[in-house]
C-alpha cells in the first residue's frame, strides 16, 4: 500500500535563540487504493484499479495459467468476472480460491485482465501485460492496470460498440472526464457525475475518448454534461438524439464544438428536414393534407424520426415513405397539436426538402449547411421577459363581415374561434387615419398566426406576428386579397 508521510512541524522560539521541533507522522491513503471488499479467510482478494475510461457497466475478467483461460475464453466464465466496487468507480474486485486452480498453477505463474468492451490489458506502450503474485488466502492485493487494448486501436481495428457512440476529442484538461445525462431519462448510464469513457478509439487518424450509449437507449433525447468527476463541469450540451454517432471537440476554454457527423441513416423515401427555430424540438409533429389527407397519420400527424447534421446545423427529420412518392401535400407543423404554424403548401414527395420553422413562419432553405441569416432555437436559463404587441387594423375588406381576428401559436389569443370581433375594438386616429386597436400579451420571442375571418367559414391566409421586443406594434391593412403592412407604420416610427 502506498503511503505518504506527512510531517507537521511546529517551531517554538525560545530564549537565547534556541528552538525545538515537534514532529508528528500521519499516513494518507489514496481513495482508489482504499479497501473496497472484505477479506475472506479461504480466498485471495484481488482489487483491480481499472484504467481511466473504464465504463461503470463494463464486464472485467481475470485469466492466466491458474485458470487455464485466455482473453477470448475468460469472458465466458462468470466465476472469473470481477465485481465493481459499490463506492468506487475505479475499483473492481474478485475472490480467487486456490482449490479451483488448475494444473498446480498459482498466481505466480502469471495472470492478466480483460475488458469485454475494450479488450485485454496493455502497458503504456501497448504491449500485453502479465502480473505475477505470491499470494496466500486471507490477503488483499491491489493491482494496477494501465490501458485496455482499445486505447491503441486504429481505424482498421474495428471496435464493437454497444449502440450509438459519443466520441470526444478532449482538450478540457480534466483529470477524470465523466459524462452525465438527463432528458428523456435522467441519470442515464449512471447518477452524478455519470459514466467514465468506455475507452479510446482512433478514427480517421484522430484519437477520441468514447462513450457507448447502449442499444437500449437508441432514440432517446438527452442533454450532456461533461465534468471532472463532479469537481467541475462544462455548460450543458444539447439536447442530442441518440440516432447516430456524435463527434465532439472540448476546447481548452471549455466550449464544445460538434466536429463531424457519421450519419449512416437510411431513409424511407423523401425526407422533410426541419431546422427548429421555435424550440419545439422532439415534440414537433407534422400533419399533411392534399392528394391524401391524414397522410402518415391523423392530427397532429407524425412524430420526429430523428436528427441529422449538415455542417454546424442539426435538423429534425420526417421520413415520407417510398410508397408516397409523387404525392402533393400541404405541411402543418405543430408542437403536438396545441400550437401550429401556417401551412407550407405544395410539397411534392419526390425529393428531400429543408425547412426553417420559427414563430409564425415556415421557410425553405436552399443549402442546409449554410441556411443564411437564421437564429435556431437556443434555450436560455433566463426567463423570457413579458411582451405586449399593439395591433392596429385598417379594415378594407368587403366580403368578410362581421370581421373577426383569431390568433394561435404561443398559446391562443382573443379566445376560441372565431376570435375577437372588430366591432368590439377601440378606434384610434393615427396620422389622420382611423384604425382599430387591440393587443396580444405574451413573452419576448413568442409568435402567433393571425386568422382574419367572417366569424364562420370565410377566412384570409394566416399572417404571422412575433414579439420582437417587450413592446412592439403591427399596423396591418385587411383586404379581400389578403393582409399587408400599412405604410403608416414607417411614418409612425419616423415620428
């Protein structure tokens, strides 16, 4: 056992410049060397200090001349499987009974360890390791393991992963990198501080620490928190969806960049890709009507199929189905039916399409890796401030009577359908023009679609508004041909 002698000296100044030194010894033991298992009189206790990066759900085995096993056959023998310590993520233990040893062999004839996920034990130079030990029953022995074989793997040495993988190029300076996750499942793969890297893998010449997510977690949506074994942590990253491998670069300043996409997702027919600028995330649904109503599901439609990355932008996607090729459909995006965006008209299901959704608007993107001047959703821990939108209407319609306005989006405004009647609004005069006035209350960045209607069946196309500031205004002309901004708006702003 390693010990450090701590010398505590107190100097006493006495007359005639004489002094005495009083010293005391105190033994300090490293946490990872602390005993984690009880001794047994009839067994040799081996406590393995596993390499950094060993997953807490890994399976470790011991093999050697004493049990007649090698790195390939040992994982088939449960009685030679190590047990993870309850109170340490670094320690694994096993009781060995000499009466089970074969051929008169002992631990002095050599033994090694193997990880089911990361391969056999290696030294710091990548060479196989053989330990020797003269041990008696009733004793405990700490054994250090430097590396697993996966640490030295190349892209030509394919590692078998359990589910999708989070690859991390780590320049954080953390001594003991961990990954904690919350979202669809909190404490996924372990409570705080989370899981250690499963191993190390070289991909296309770059060495990554990697975390196997587990096949049973495919499709989950999780937020990632990288930390130094709980001592310090980076800002939350995500949420991400485990529908593909994820490659991340942790820079020395603690920022996290997505550096690659290894998408191998095979899609069913044409795909609708959606850049989420409204914050609905995995709650986004897609309803379709047109050549076939309720295509791929009745209201609110189909759920998100997964996510895909183009450049620095991550899109949600919906598979249209090969059997639907050539149909022409109207698309309605909603957050599960409670709030919806204006229809996106005339999509032919014979090609992929890239759309940006935001409050009150759906727009097509030509280049998914360079979508232009868009601000996709980035949730903030700070609550959004209250907002008030002043709406001023000039009624120039002849066919919609009695005229009403209904609003949906970030909640419902003006009550249920058909909304607020114009005849109940206040009349104000601005720059000599009589306008009707009403308001919408919400939060900054909220958005609504206005539907002007006759109180029954006739209506104009939706018109999108959003709370761009705590107080903002819209001046609109309502005509039979549609809704357009009033020129008076610019004149009011100039004044």
